[in-house]
C-alpha cells in the first residue's frame, strides 16, 4: 500500500499517485481493486469506501491532538454504515451521535458507551433513557428544558448524567447557510452570554454532573479563523465557570473542518494545523479535548460509482444522463455542492474535453449534478465516479421515485465487500402494509 496523503483530494498528492482512488494501468482503482471489477459484480450505482483512507483521516486527527488527553468522536451522521463504524471503533474512535437510532448503531458496531457523546437539539425522554441505561460519555445539552428532562430521567434511574452545555458563540463559520450552526439566529446551543446562569441551574439539578463545555459552529469550514474566535470564547468561559465553582475538565470542540471537494481550489487547513490551533487557544487549561469530525474522516474516503445511460443532445448543450440521481446523492441539489466527476477508464492524455450537463433520471430539474462540466467525451455504458462523496452521501439517500436505496461497498487492500446490499423491488414494496379495509 502506497503511503496516503494528508487529505486525499489534494492536487499534488493525487497527481503523484498517492490517493486511495487512483488510476493504475488506465483504470481507476480503489486501493488495490479495480473499480470496474466491483461495478461488474455489484451493478451501478453504488457507494464505495476505502478503509485505508478512513483510518488515515482518523489518525491525522488523533495525531494532531497527541499533545494532550483527547478523544476523537467521529460524527457518524456523515456515514453510519456498521462496517465504517466498526473500522473506526477498532482504531480507537469514539462516536458523536444525534439520535437514538445512531446510538443503537454505535453500540451495535461495538463502541462502548463511555466513548459515545450525544448531541442534538431534540433528544427525547426515550433516547435519554436508552443512553443512560446503555452507557454514555456525556450529553451535550442544547437547552434548559432538555437539561431538566435529562435530570429527571437520570433521577428516575438512580444515576447521574454527565453533561456539557453546548454554547452558541455567535461566530460566523463562513460556510453554506444550511450548515452554519454557530450564529445566534441558529437553533443550536445556548447563547454564550447566558452560560453562567444555565451552568448554575445545571449544578443545582439533582441528576446532572457537569463535566465540561461543548461548541460546534458549522460544517465544511475552510478557514481556521472562525474556530479561533469560537475557541477563544470557550477558553474565557472555562475560566469564568471555574471561578463560579464548576468542574470543567472536558472541552468538546465539535467538528466542521472542511475538505477539498475539487482539485482546482486551494485546499482547506490540515488537521495538524487545526490541532495546533486547539493547543494554542485551549492547551493551557489542562482539559481533556474532544472533537467531532465527520466530513473530513468520511468525505474523501468514499466515492459514488455510476454508469452513463444516455448522452442526449439538447438545445445548445449535451446531457449526460446517469443511473445515479438526486436520491442517491442529494448534496448538489441541497447545498449547490460541487463533486469532481471522473471516468473509471482513464482518459488518454490530450483526449477531447466537452461540456456536459450531468443529470440523473429523477423527475425533477433539481436532479442535476453539474452544469456545463468539462469532461472527456463519454458514451452510454461508460462508468464515472463522483469523488468526495463519502460524507453526507449514502446517509442522505432515499428511495424517491422508487429507486432502490444505493448499495454500499467497502474495500480493504485487495478485498471488497458489499456492506449494504441493494434492496429488490419486492423488498421495497413489502415494507408497505395495507389497511384492513383494502
Ligand atoms: C454535524 C456535526 C458534526 C460533524 O460536522 P462535520 O462538518 O461533518 O465535521 C459534529 N458535531 C455536531 C454537533 C454536528 O451536528
């Protein structure tokens, strides 16, 4: 196995052949397996993950925080297949979960409760009970009503619930509006200006044990400055709360570090730079550091493989109609996201490049992956790969238009395995149940 680059889509490293999805002998490989071979076995479309890339990205964070006690809690909402969770858990990762379902998935993958943190603005009584019974590292509390319910449930079970309070630092993450979470108008956390009174109430509630502070300002951040602003506020708050008599021993700093989605742009900061920033802003406080990266661990560790169904001539444009659609990968429709799309068969040097509107078969104009994208000439039956599709890809897929839920496949060195099979039409239909009057 060739040594992995820092971030798999960085241009120079990819050109130097250091990516885990790279061309070899004119074919795209995933680690040591030709993508075409998997496509011939599984059929398209499908998601394909590289074990080596997942582990590499986890380790980059782990190493970036090696200056002190820490836990990297993978934000599993980015990609939550059991095989991905088990791979990361075996490497020592904790998990950040945002629902009872994710908690159950983490436990099923073998993650011990003491390595699971529970985030999210709407934790229900049932979810809280489930986590307290199954074991939990901490709840990241998002409101006072939620804090009171956690205390009540804990008291009813005769236990103490470890908590942090998620503070909203009112910092602009400078990312897409739909994934910015750290401004005062966002629904997340408690205004940092009210943190003292909220911590005072937390300390007075019988079922809670305050262990630290939590913050998460958004996703796909491509600049360290917003992190620095937020973490500086957390450092100040740590001193203030300690002055008030609270034991602040743990700082959960959220996720959000961005990834390169294209090879033409400048790459976002590396985990090592992010880790150094954390040490600079918070290292002096002697706290255990937790981070919750999702996208950076899974994003470039996965691709979506698809096949061209038709090339259709339109008015002044050619449409590349793929067998993947918005139900398989919703990021372009939802966030105007860019994904590099490359052929599985390596184009010859100097091959003709033409602009395509790349679309799926779903009955919506929003089912458009790219407009006027310059690509090598393609024909029906050719296969392509969407790069950087590992995070917020398969987890956001649906069966809209009764298209089968996209299968998932994982490679490790020269092996591959289907880790979520494609349902048959019967499987899908049988999930419906008819009322007795029909
Ligand atoms: C989504 C989310 C993350 C992960 O964000 P990434 O951008 O994928 O790193 C971490 N923490 C919380 C609370 C989140 O909601």
